[in-house]
């Protein structure tokens, strides 16, 4: 019979999260606004899309070529960028919505297809969301919902971007209705801006626990 299990979640700046369990580490979206230590000893990396604040190509390629390196999953444009920069192609895996994979012992469902609209004159790039162990949803730059009937434990909630209006963040957290929402994608905000976002979104999130994580602060995420 299955029982409760969990993993440790830490935030490392902007959109980057690190998940750890049983001595293995999975990193999501290690971009240029992120503390580079997020990649230390990583076994696997998920990238939602090609923008530099979600994938620091030179730094990730350095991690991939310094030793055995992590395996990396992302949309085809991300794979192409990393391969062109010298990444060992055996470590790169293209994904699209509907795929399922095992990354460092975590069960990952790939959801969605496109980045949220920045402006009608700009074609949105490919963007996938990742649902990890049925518990953590990281949407990248999108408001992709989880599969119907899924009760998400933790939503990584984008709260500041050129493509985002704060009311959309509120609507998204209400739609997903996770147990906990952790704000991400906020490197363009100063401390006053983050405090304002936290008051607005946290105050309108209803029964959802809204929790800002400091750099490296662990949050235990329960899975079944």
C-alpha cells in the first residue's frame, strides 16, 4: 500500500526552484536572475522555455560539460539552444504537452504549449508547465491549469512580468486552488514591490496559504 511521502522545495531567485529527495536534486528554470548555486549537484533540470531569465545557457552548458552533468528536459527551442552552445546532446531531451517522464526520481507531467501573450505583435514562444509528483505545478510564463481533478499541493505563482497583470495572478491561484502558493518570477520588483504584491495576492487568494520563501528556505511538499 502507498503512503504519504514528501520532498523538500527551495527557491533560488526569480523562477528557479530546487526539489530534493533521497539525495537527488531536480532544478526547474535556472535562469540569469537566479542564484547559480541552484545547479550545484543537480541530477536533472527542467526548463519551461527559452527566455534567459529561465535558462542561463552558458552556465547550464558549463554544468553539463564539467562532469557527468544533469539531464535536461525542455521544449525543442531550448534543446536547440543548449546543443548549439556545446551541450552533450545525449543529456538533452525535447518535451511537449502530454509527455510524461522520470527526472531524478520525480514523476513529471508536461502540460501546456505556449508562453502567455506579451503583446499581440509578438509571437509567443513554446512554453510548457511541469506538474511534479502530482504535487508541484510550475507554469513557467503561462497560466496553464493542472489536469482536471488534480489537487495541487504547491503552485509556483508568477507575480511580476511584462506579460502579466496582477489580477491574472489572483485569478490563476483561485483557479488552481492549491494548498499553498509560492510567489515566483519577481526579480524585476524591489522589496517594496514584492511587499505590495504579497499584500494584494495573499489577501485575495482565499483559503490558499500564500507563502514567500527566502533564498534557500525549505518547504516540505507532501505527495501521495
